[in-house]
């Protein structure tokens, strides 16, 4: 059966272009998001806690991780209102309602307070003396697929020598939906006069290894495992490790809450429109 000439010509000139369009449809542009994480310690539990936590910290260190670039230390224990930074240039703040050139985005660099969206929640939590802020940062980042994801290092809370009270990693990736994975540890330390009880460890300031799309990755081979730390003759040993390990599907533009009896996490992921 012969096709009419008009239909044959239509198929001849449209099929190749349709095929080319479909073949490139899977090559989606890089997706950028603003990520904000607020972690806080819950009030002490008065009743018996059925949770049994290990004595020594056991943080599973990845072979490499991304470390947030923090420009300045921000106090985390103040109960006062956090003032917005007035001297932040207006053109340096990204308007999440408008498309932005990707060249203007710096990945994994801590944003200013003027760009944080969870300040209200942080102030409300900080006013209640039963809670304690452990970590609060916001940053912009591209979100890769599951096979390309690199963990982001989180350190916060009180410092004990080279160790932090809060340590661990979060990973954020796209697999049809946004997914968040956490491996965070809230560690109790006691001061010890016996340095021989300490676990030999480095200060975690090893050399930068391979990069991912220009993002420097830090080697975690010699990173302290959270079990012990020391500084200026003071020695600290972990006596309890409370872990928050979850995998959760995320919705952008919504505040998500994860917790265990000891500490909680708020996260807000906002898409950035790319020009």
C-alpha cells in the first residue's frame, strides 16, 4: 500500500527531527537548589529512654567529602534576634523568584544571614532555654543523581579539642524526586587525664584530592572518628554516640523535620531558576 505523497514527505522531514528532540530530552540541565539546614538539641528526657546508644562514636567516613566554605563564625547560642547583615551588596543576594546566571552561583559556600529563610524558626528555638542550636547554615549547590553524589560534612555544637559535639554527613541527590540521606552523630565527651586512652587521629586538615565539577573534595582517610580529641593538655573521650540516620524523600519549598529523642533537624530546599 503506497502512502500519499504529502504524508510521505511529512514523515520524511519530521521523523528525524522528532527523534533528535527525544534523544536530547533525557539530557536535563544541571539543577541548582538553595539548601538550608538547622540542627538543634532537644530538651533532656525525664522518663526512661528506651533507646540504647553506643559508648564510642562510630562514624562511617566516606573516601571523600565536600566541606562547606564558611566565611565567618556565627554565634549559635544567642537568644537575641539575629540582625540581618546590612552591608551585604544587593546584587550579591540571589532572588529565588527570578532566573539567575549559573556564573553568579558559588557552590557550597555559606550564605549570609540576609539570605537565610529559617531565621524565624531559629530565633523561636533559641528563645527556649530547653533547646540548643547546634548548626545553622544555608548554601547553594547543584544536586546530582544518586551515582554522582558526594557527602557534605557537618560539624557543629561545642568543640572538644579537635572534635565537635555534632559530626557527620548529609547527602542530597535527585532520583526522580529529591532525596536526603543523613548520618549525623551527637557525641557526649568527658575530660580525661590519661592521654593513652586516646585514639590516634589527625586533625582532618589533609590535602585536597580530586575535584567534582570544580568542587574541591577533602580526603577523609585520616579524619578523626569522633572517639577522642585533645588540645593544650586537655583530653576528651566519647562516652555516648546518638545517631540520626535516615533516608527521606524531599519536596522542594517545604520545611522537612527529622529527629530522634536527642536532636532534631529542619531542612528547606528551594529550587534556583537558571537562565
